[in-house]
C-alpha cells in the first residue's frame, strides 16, 4: 500500500477517534462515512437499522459478499493526551471501532480501484454494537433482503497479538454476551430488630456466592462459561434493613446449550435462596449478543486471504469470553470473524481502557485483508 493511501486511512481513523459517538447516537459518524463514500464514488444507503450505512460495489458477475465494521464508542473519559484524542468528555473510542470503520472505508477504496474482481460487495457500517443491538436492528430492517449476500466477514483489532497478525479460529471466536438482573423483595424494618424483617441484603449475599458457583458445579468442565455478579445495590440508611436489594451482572458462553444450562441454574438458585430465606427473587434475563462462531470453509477462506496480502497468520489462538454482536449475522448466513493484532497491550492499550488507542500501523493489513477476503469469496462462488 502506498504511503499516501495509508496516510489517508490514518486521517479518517484519527478524525473518527477525535469525534466519538455513543451507541444509538452515531449520526455524525454515519454522516462522515457517507461523505467519504461519496468522495470515493461508492454508492450507499443510509439509515439502515438506525444510523447504519450500507455501501455497495457491483460489477457484472455472480456472487455477493458482505464486509462489516462497527462505528460506536464507549462512555469513558480518554487519558491518552494524543493530538487526536477525544474532543467529547466522557466518550471515547476505547474498543477500536474507529479503526474498524476506517479500514472498511479503506477496503471500499481498494476494491473500487481494482478492476480484477466481479460480483457484488456490500460494506456494512453498523451502529450500536456495544450492547445496544445494532446487528439485530440492521437485520430487522431487512439488511439481508435489501442487500443480499451469500457470506459475511468482519474483524476486531486484538491488543496483545503482534501488530498486523491475522488470527482465524475454527469454531468459537467470542462468547454470547448476556445480562442478568435479580431483584430481591423482602420486608423492611429496624436493623436492631432483624427477626421482624425479611432481609433482602442477606439473601443477596447468598445469591452472589451461589450464582458464582454455577460454572464450577453445573457446567461440564470441558465447556466454557462465565457468571459474574458486577453490581449490588440496597438500602439508604445504616440502621434500616431495606425492602429490596438488586444484583446485576453478565454471563457468557460459547455453546447455546451451555447458555440454556446457565439460565436454568440462575432461576433455580434464585428460587432456592428465596425459599430458604423467605424472600421473593425476581429474575430478568437479557440474552443480548449471540456467540460468534466461525464456519470452517469461511475461516479457511479468510485465512487464505491473509496469506494473499502477505500478513502473518495464526490459527492456534483460543476463543475469548468477550462478546461481539457479529454472531447475529452468523446465525443467518455463513461467514467468519478474524482478530487482527493491535500490538502490545501494556500501558493502557487494552480494550475498554481509557488509555487505549487503535494502532494506525495495522490499517493497511486490515483494509487489505477485508478487500482480499471479498475477492476470494467472490472468486470461489
């Protein structure tokens, strides 16, 4: 890739980094994507599933493929002090979606300038990935009917993996990301007279211990799962036992059947603790993000595309318990999801850290891999 082209991609990325927008509020980001696509003379449709944008490159010939990037930022205050740091207090691109968007724009530029392929490429710029249902919203808005595609591919930058290395998994890549909230309803009263109350705080404490034993005592040790209670709230006075206590957290799994086991165990634990301590436990489950699981043929195709551009390739990495809503697309059609190394994760370069920054040096690999994957997918029919 030429130095000028890399500089152009870097300029796009740093503009996006300096102007982040939260999930469901990506209006300016989508407008920037549209302006850039217009400059590249790539046709597009805006307003798909909210602020989503779908660009389409079409040449005579059969076959169609989708490439996807996410656009939203996180509610964090950046601490990098970089010249292109976030200009919006409390909002930053701490997960690299700025780089994903810039590299998909880069792939559009590379494919538009390359006459050596035939078929249709849909470039999907997705909003609201960070737990707000962006993939499902685009699918519900007719993404696959309005923009038919036979396969879909995407990637996430990966701190800790050598910069520019492309990693493809056989099977599970990232976990289903689910949320739980348990509200304990007891009976309030004076802290000095606990026998006249039904203490929701005590019940909540038992629930924390019991819930976080689900994985070790319910799941097959060869399966993967996580149950984490992350918040706990109750009461407002130090001399009163309150009427309610609330726990909230997340549970993760790679296999749907394991997720079903965890949900059943959460409900069983809640009912048991409630019965034992004389309280009622209300359980709310939000299965918000599907597991991302690669199909073998598409993973092999994407791996071959990495070799096409001379990138280092890894096929030996274990999946992550982090989640990515790309899995919703893979429930509808074949595809694969890659990790592209962002370089060392030290000194705050980890995902969701206020000191994180996407590594601009990997933009040529990321854009090149996306374009090469599209070419291979179309050539293979």
